[in-house]
C-alpha cells in the first residue's frame, strides 16, 4: 500500500497529459473540500452562524449606504407637489452652482 500526500499527487499530475492532470487535480480539490467541510453538528452550526453573521453585516452595510437614497425617496413619495430640477438642485447644494442639464447628467451617472 502506498500513501501519497497532496504534494506527491500534484507531482504525479504534472507528469501526465492534460486531461488526466485535470481529472487528478479536480479530485484533489474535491478531497480538500471534503476535509475542510464541517463534520460534526457543532462545526456545522458554527459554520452556519458565521455565514449568517457575515450576511447580516453585509446587509447592515447596505442599509447604511442606502439610507440617504431611502430618505430622499420617502420625502419625494410623501410630497403632494412636484419640483423642477433647477429648484431641486438649488435645495440640495447652495455652494455649488449647477445647471439643469448637468444635474440630469449627474443623476444618470448615479
């Protein structure tokens, strides 16, 4: 019986032709995934908790990024009157002078 390490399997794969090399390297990758995958109930639950925590952090970041857009959308949705783009630009930026066309261009980019 021979025991091959991952290193020896990779060396063996280098000596083979392209298709055989790909098959061996794919099998090695499958074996790595199996070894690294959670084996016990506790490991599975830890892994699930880490994934859920990561997802929650991503969603919280998205909420923070989208907060200004949401507040503006709520303000616009609650408005009973319409507003010209020129008036909108004057309201949001008192220091920067920008025209209607530049404002439309800026909104398209965003």
